[in-house]
C-alpha cells in the first residue's frame, strides 16, 4: 500500500476522497489522510461549512488552499486545480468529478441510505463509518454496489472491521471459528439519555446523542449486527450475554453449556465487558498436530483458543479501507451473508399513544440484537427505521419490544423504502 501510494503521488494521480461529516470521526480521518502520500481529503461536506473548513485547517492545510462553494461546477473546477473544497450540500459528494470514493462519517441512518445510493448510482465507492445505516439496509446496498461494479464497505478501525480482520485471518488458515465479538468499556445503562451524559459528552468532544448510543448499548448491538451480516454468525440470545471477563478466561466462557460454558450453540457474536477497546475471536481445530503446535506456541491448552486485537483506531484506519476499495476493489467488511441479524427497537420509557419517538441515542428507544429470523417472525422494528416522525399508535411499556403494529413509521424516507426492497429481494 505504501509503495503504491507513493508511486501514485509521484505521478500526481492521488486517490481523491469526499468525506461527509466533519465531526470527531470525519475530522480525525481528514487529519490522518493529510499525512498519507497518494490520498487526499479533497472534498469535505458538512451542514456547517465553517466546521469543514476548520477540519481541513486543523490538518495543516493552508486556508488559501481551501475553497468554499455550493456549486457543483465550481467544485469540479477547483478540484481540477488541486484545491481542497468544502460544501454544505451532501448530494454533491457523489456527483463531483474526480472523486473516487465517498466516506460517510455522519452516523445518521437516513443520510447513510441516501449517500450510499448516490455514490453507487454515480459509480463511486462508498465507505461506511455509518454502521447505523449498514445494520438496516447494508445487504441491499451491497447488492446494488456489486451490480454497479463498485465497492460498498464498512471501515477498518471500527470494531466490525477489526473483527473481520481476525475472521479472515482465522478462516483463511483453515481454523474453525466458534465465536466473534467486541469489548465494551462500560456497563450498559438502558436509562442513559442526552441529558444524563451531557457533561461527559462535552469532555470527550462528542455529540450527546452519539455518547448516549454508546452507553445505552445500542451502538454495541448495531456493530454486532454488522458482524453477523458479514459472517453469518448470530447472537446466542437476544441482546447477547455481555459477560465480564479478561482475555485469559474467554475460552472457558465461550464454549457450550455441556462443556462448562455459557453458549447454547457455536457460530455466535457477542460482547464482553473488560476487554475494551479490543475485539476477539474464538477458534478451534480437529487436528491433533495443530493442537500440539498451538500449545507449543503458548496459545493455551485448547481445545478452544482466542485471537485478540487490543485496539481499534476508528476513522484513523479508514485510509486502509479507501485504498483497498479504490486500488484492489476489495471491501474491508460487507454484509455478504445477507440479513442475518437485526438491531430491534425497545422502549426506553413508558410511551403513550400519539407520542412521537426520536432516534438512536435519544430519550425514547434503545436497540437490542436479535436473530433476523426471530425478528421477522415477531414483527420487530429495526431501530434504524425509527425517527422523529415515528408516531406511537398504542401505549407501550418501558422495556417492551416495539413491533410494526405499535407505531406509524415515516414511509417517505429512503431507508424505509430500501428496507422494504431488501425484505422483498433478500429476506
């Protein structure tokens, strides 16, 4: 990658990237990319253009090299001149000439759906830091991208992408993978809302809604859903076990109940408190000689073994995914197994008929992972379809799982339409 990018830089043929969203993730990516030869954060899109300009300046790009415009013609002209461009219009990301990949760093489900469709229709690769959208309509977007001859991919550095690295490594070597998962750095607090996390969000320079989604567990459930749709693994139980453990004890916990563990079955996805910010994989083999060699290599006494990556660098690793998509036509992680799991919606408080809901990281709902077959049978609503226009049709008790007949969804959204198509074409 380094050699190829250096060569592209010398030939003045860099990968030009559009980044949508200049928050913590987008700003980090812009800064990291500014240090990589052969790859440029050429176009930055943010609702507040000044924020996009500041993100580029924070990466050391001189103000005179940055142009602000909401004109597509002007964007194309300035990109051709080698300038960095900031715009406030999201739909221009995929239309700009010279842009090879679009990165969605917004975390908003509806934005992710629209942006992905625009990118695919304009024959540009789409890199999703938006697991919120991917968990709901990723399979159909992946199908559309394949048909269009472009790459739809999650990102390296996010936990699903980091897990996929372990999975590809283990499966590629011929091991039998039994479980995959991620760490969580705090206990789930189902009552968390933007008010209760506000001070912490300020300290961490995070949007309070984003931090709420982490603390109430919704983000963890969504990430596991993305892992499931990429590997075919399902949650062992609704919401996962979420045990507390260190790395050394994982192989004792993640084995079948009849073997002294907690699992009803293998090929599962879960999360663990105590190993964050890492991700893990449990594997085994049926070959005695390989058991002997693994023990010799200090991997434990078996029969199950753990692979562990103790970090994930979120958007700072996204350049790896951009490179793989643009140069090697390869996704870091994609929902190739179809709709395997869903993050379904749970009432965060008592809800009354006529009330309006909000969205992920809000005051009214949180998410929990479920096997898609069960979710479909129980008529459970994916949380990514819930927005501020969702109307409650009957009283719902706190902790109750929300079904389609309990609410009136906004059927005009792109993500709702895509989900309906996905259900018809994929399942």
